[in-house]
C-alpha cells in the first residue's frame, strides 16, 4: 500500500474550439481506491483521462499528484500507466522490444525477466518476439496492458478496459484491476458498468457540460 | 475620432508634398526639394517605399510579440492580434515589394536583381505566405494559434540573418550594402536635405499611425465576429 | 558523467532512447534511407541530362548541389514526426518522454540521417557532375558538416509543426524554405569559395554565420518545442 499516494483534481475545465467539453470537475483518490469516470461518447472521458495522466493541460483548474514518500521519487510521467484505444504501440517492434523501449524512454532500468513474467500474466508469452503489427486486436490490447504496467505505476488509468477482449482477456484485466487496487490507485473510464465491480469515487461527465 | 482626422491630415500632407513639391538642383525656398544625382524625380518613391518596407517589418515583430504572449498566457485574444498584425504586414510587404520593383526598374534597369535587401523583402513575403498557409491548414483554433505562433517566432529568429548580416557580407545594389561608395546611403546617414527629411519622417510616422489604426480596426472586427459566432 | 545531476542523466537517457528507437525502426524498415538515396540519384541524373555537354559556372554548380540537398532534406526529414502521427504513437511518446527528450532525440536522428545522405550526395555529385571541382577541401568538409547540422536543426522543428497540423507533405517545403534560406546562402557561398580555391581563413565569416545560425535555431526550437508538441 502507498499510504500517502493521492491524486486530486479541482474545478477542472476544458474547452476545444471555444466549446466547453466539461467544467467543474473535482475528484480525489488515494491509494487502494478506484475512481470511475462515466459519460456518453464524446462527453470528454478520454480528454479527462489525458489530463489526469499529465499529457493534456486543463483550461483551468488544478490537478495535484502526491507521491508516496516511502518510495523512491519518480518523474511525474512515470507515476502513470495508461491503456486506451488512442494509445498505440510501436508496431514495427515486438512485444518485448516495446517494453524495453518504454523503459528506456522513461529512463528506467529494463529487467527482461520481469518483462517476460508480465507478458506471461497477460497471456502474450508465446508470441512475445513477433512484431506487434502481426497481432490481432485482442492481442494488441493485452500487450497494451503490459506496456502500461512494465514500470509498476502507482496510478493505473484504463480507458475502455475491455475493448477488443474476449472472455479470457477480460479475466486477465479483472485480475490486473484487483492487483492495482491493492498497490495503488485505479482509474477506469467506461460506459459499460459491467466493466467494473466496485468503485470509491465517481465522475459522471454527462452532468458536467 | 481624433486619430482618424490626424491620420487623414498627415497622409494627405505626405502625399501632396512627396509627389507635388518641385525639385530643383539648387533649392532656395523651403518648399523646393533637392535633386539627388542619379535619382531625380524617382527619389519621391523614398517617401512611400521605405515606410511600407518598414511597416512590413514592424508588423512582423508585432505579430511575433503577440505570438509569444499567446504561448505564455494561452488567451486567444493574443492570437487574434498576432494574426491581424500579420495580415497587415503581408499587405504592406506586397506593397513594399511592388514599389521596390518599380524603383529598381527606373534606377538599376531591371525589376528584380536578388540584391540582399530585395531578397529579404521577398523572404518576408514567403514567411507571410507560409504563415497563412499554415493557419488555413489547421482546424482547431487553439492548435492553429499555437502552431502559427511557434512558426512566426522561429521565422522571426532567422530574419535578422537576412536584414542585418547578409547585406554586410554581400555586395548589393541598395544603399548601405558593402561596396556602396556613398557609405550607408542617404537614409541611414541623414544625408537628406532638411525639408526632405521632414517629409520622410512625417511619412514614416503617418504610415505607422495608419498601421496602428488599421490594426485596431481589424482586431475589433475579429472580436465581433468571434462574439457573433459564439452566440449564433 | 558521475558529476551530472540525476535528472540530467535521466534526461539524456530518455533522449538517447528516443534516438535509438527511431534509428532501430529505420534500420529495420529502411523506408527513409532507400527512398532518399534513390531521390538523390534521380535528381543528380536529371541535372546531368539537363546540363548535357554544356557546363555551368562555378556559382551555378555550387548552388545546384545545395538544391539537391534541400529537396532531399524535404523528402526525408519530416518522417520522424509524421510517422508518429500516422501510426498514432504521438500520444505514446507524450506519455513516455519529456518533450525535450523527444526533440533532441529526433534532432539527433535527423542529423545522422541528413549527414549520411549528404555524404552520398556530395560524393555522387563530385564524381558525376563535370566542372564541379573542390580546390580547398577543408572549407568544403566543414561546410558540409555545418550545413548538415543546420539543415537538421531547421528541418526538425518545422517537421514537428507540420506533423501536428495534419497536413503532411505539401506544406513542409513552404514552411521550411524561408527559415533555411540564410543557411542555404551561406553554404552556397562557402562551397563556391571551396571550388575557387580560397584560403580557409576567408571562409571564416561564413562559418561564424553558420554556427550562430545553428545555435539560434536549436535554442529557439528547443524552447518552442514543448508548446508545439503538447496539446
């Protein structure tokens, strides 16, 4: 558990082309908690997800991320792992190479054994040396999970967690979500309430336009 | 209101005196302009060509300053101003190129020679063209503002290499280039007669005022348009 | 390096990793290099046929070399950013790397790419275009070196801009040309000096200009890149 790990958003607002996507969004989540983001397609779930991960700036409002003081400090971008339909892998490389590239660019040491173990967990071990372009969409989705987790992020953000996955795939994801709840913060953005079993906080973007 | 009247008066005065006042080899009266050997009547263009060239640079710098402000504050009002200044700069740059080409034809024999100053005004024209092509290619307002601001700053950073450094290194036709026996030329070394100087600097001032007035007008128009778009 | 602060080391590691990713990707697919080499061969052939048995002046030949280099650069140097947009990996990179690392990593990649292509261009040009002789090799080598850095610097930031504008190819030369022109004038002049056999010291002015251009462009691009790169 990370006793002081916390993310908090206050009065977040985002506009595109002078149109407000959402406003007055506030939330807070601590270690062991799950934050659920719901809303119709186009309500800004993926936009809010990007803001939480630090890739997009809000128009106004603040986002604060506090790290666990017991753990070695990290660059803030390395606190987050993201799985999203908008996040593509490097298709000319294999699954293992993608993980190695991710760690290299993040500036973190790459452990091949840990990578193999992670790929095993997402049931991608046998094809791990094939180029990602040769994978089916379900396989790519599972490798995206490995890609998001290889650096053991305290905050795991899942946008449409079950997309492209069959029954076996969804079981893998539920295991991942349970594990993340134990060790850090889980953020799930989805329209399908069956994706998630429990949650502690909820942002419904349908009401925030 | 006052601004418009002042502007009208000044510009009229400049046009009338610049085009109308007689030139004579030994000027006696205050209203007689001296003859510059080699230029004679064509020298009149100095009252119009130099200010338009000056403005196209001023407009560009104005645009760049607002671009920097936009990137720092992310307020689209700055982008409106940046783009308005650039639009005016484009227009003045075209005028400067045309008046320059006309002068070049009468003075040096051909419309274009790739002299360093000619090249720099041409490059400025290309930069303006590129700036507006870029703007028309981006759909989101914020992205359009960000990218065109970034481009105008990068372009502004390379422009000094043209305007100041190139002419010093390369020989050129314009006064002030290396190899000009007259030195820095009538403009820079104030070799102009006093009455010509008066007209010249008045023209410079009047044109700058014109720019300022047109700029305010364009910004207000753009803001009204945006306001209407939001309501409608 | 042990005296460098940890965050600097981290930054350099990220930069190196971005560079290596692009390099390995290129080595694996070879899209850019083969297309560029073919482009250079084709362009030089066209010049050869156009010139025919007539030569051209030293000035013209010096200029034409850099025309080939310019268009080769326009063909190949935008790829590093445009490819990420086309494959949808821009978001991925935004998540993994600090913007500065992306900029310098890709700048380094473009530098390696353009230097390699320019080396081939220069050799082919010197070998096949009659009348193109280099009398002062030292001037020429420094010119090609500095010119390559300059091209990489200007072309990389403009590539970042057009990639984010979703316009891809057509705008790239339009935006790049005014920025690159001071560089072009300098290298053409220096090449002419090398052709005519000037002393190395005579080209010092041009080299100073080139170096200041490179510094100015890289510093301003590095500062602007974060705004261009992030949404």
